[in-house]
C-alpha cells in the first residue's frame, strides 16, 4: 500500500460580518485565546507542522498573532467563497507532496482530536470524505442529500435548497471538515461554479461533482456533536466559550485539582495546574500560567502568565500578570503583581501593595500600601506602609536596592537610583536620595517646629 501523507488546510480568510467586528473572525477570543488557536491545537497531533492557512481579511493581524505559522500562509485577496479559497491554495497543497488534504474552517474552536481522527479513518479508498452532524437547529448549514440507499449525492447550501428537487430535509448537515484525495479531487476544482444565490464558489459543490465522476464519497456521521459547528455570531461565540470553560475545568477536577464552586472558575487552555492545587470560585487564570501542587488560589483573582510554587497562598481580590510567587509566599488581599514581579520563598505582600519588575527576597514583607517598582529587596527586609520606590525621572527608569534585614519606615520615598544596605533602618517619612550603608540609619525629613496656636475668635 502506498504511503499516505496529509496536509491540513485551514480556511481563515473570512471577515465574519455577523460578529460585528473589524478584526478577522478567527481572532475572536475564547478564554483569552483566538479561536484559530484551538483549531491549530486539534490539528497538531494529526498533521504535526504540516499546516497551510488561507488568510485574507486582516491578514497582518492574523500573522502577528501566529508568527510561527505565518510562513505557510496563503493569501486569498478576494473572498469569493470556500471553493475559491481551495482553488487559491491548491498549488501550495500540491507542493507539499501530500496524498490527502484535510480542510477545516478556522472558526471551529470546539473541534476535538478524536473527531478529526474519525474522519481520517475514512481515508483508505475514499476520494472525498466529510463530517456531518444533526443539530437541533440546522440554521444556515449546508444540507446533506442522500439517495434511498443512504449514499451521499450532494451537499446543498441552505439558501439554495429546493424541496421539489432535493426532497425533504433530513436534519443532517455539513460540518465543514473535509478529507480530499489530492490526485482525484484536484482536477474537479476548475469545475466549480458560482451559479448560486450568494455568487460564491463552494467547496460543498465538490461532493456532487465527485459523485458524478463515480468517485468514492462518504459522509462521516457525528450525530449531534455540536463541537464541530462553526461560530458565526457573538451569541454562538459566548456559548462555545462556556462549553470550553466547562470542559477544561472538568478535566482538571478529574486529574485531581480541587476546584471549589467550579461553575465560576475560568481557566485558559494553556494553563498548567498540578493535581493537589486548590482553587476557589470566581477565579480567572489565563495564558501560560502554572500552578504547582499545594498552591492555594483564593476567590476573585485575575491571573495571566504567572507561576505559583508549592505552598504559596494567594488570598482574595488580586491582579497578577507575568509574575512569580515562590514557595510558601503569601499574596494579598487586594494586591497587584505586574510583569517582572517575583516573590521569593516565604515572602509576603498584603493589602494594596503593587510590584512591578521587582524582587521581594526570602522572608521579606511589604504588608500594605506600598509600591515597589524596579526594586530588589533582600531577605528578611520589612517595607513599611506607604513606602514607594521612585523609579522614573520622566525619561529613564532606575533601580532601588534594599539589603537583607533592612527596615524601611512608613511613608518613605526611595528616589532611585539608590541603595539601602543590609540591616539599615530608614526613619518614617523620609525621602532618601543618597545611599545608606549597611547597619546605619537614614533619616531625611524636615525638623519639626511647633507654633503657638491662635484661639482668637472672629
């Protein structure tokens, strides 16, 4: 039996006018990831890196979102239908040396690897195979026409369906995922016509053309598996996002992650959470975040691209982005960790503390009302309430260094670049503009003057 090779072709050129958005349809997000991301993820185990993508509307933005895929983009300058997209891309498909082409729309974020593998099993001896579903609402999906022997005869778009010609509607519709044999289907592309109510060239017309040529055509039935349906409106996008959210949360629970009030937890597809982690409801975790076993994330936290070590505790109402929380460290409530923030082992930040590109050393603490920007805080240091690192002079940013065991009094302003030595003490209310050596005390504030109070009445 000759060796087979499959190239995937993702159709991602459409504008998606019903989405009411200027950006490309495939860049609409679910759980903070573009819907095209999910299609690529489903294809990866099947075709690995052999994926072509047809782009058109807002193509530059699609390329910016997926730079690793952009060198295999095919431009469809005019969007004249799915059949036209296939015609435009066919030369690139043939150049891959593939025996088969798996065609999928870029607006199907719920598609699973299992569904695609079912279609792939139809490859042997079949010239054209496609997935079909029987949803409750057939909507605008192309109708599948079968003969009395239940053999596929055609796919007819909803607006072109004629009951007198095609017979009663069966409820079986086209899911828009095809497996095409390159050698036999390629010659049919030039036969596609746009004599329909939309004036477009349809991939679905290949089914009737293949049947007329006596080729093997198979509709692979997937029942009412709505995961294969594309997204065409904001309402459908919201429904798909809800399905994805529940799918991810359920999988994590099954793997041993303790999730309280799971219906209110939102976790993105790239997030990694180890069994034994504990998460409380009304928590959102996105991007490439990683949560280790033994970490505890409280309610009402918004987290993106952050890491959490074993034994750390994130209390309620925090915003954390591109930050790292170390082993046994404590965050919040009401704290903000911005990109570059890092808490070392057993470090603590509390109410209304903000960190940006700053390191809080092992056992160090900033309990409340503090801003640490472009700062390095040594182990065991204590940062008093109201302390700020003045890291920006209007043109450049500078670093503040605070030594191990240092004590920074309340309402201190540290004007960078400046260093506070190990075990140094800064008096409350000081504005520090010069370095303070190890084991010394720095005080920089005006001398207190008491004046007699006038009690004269007007």
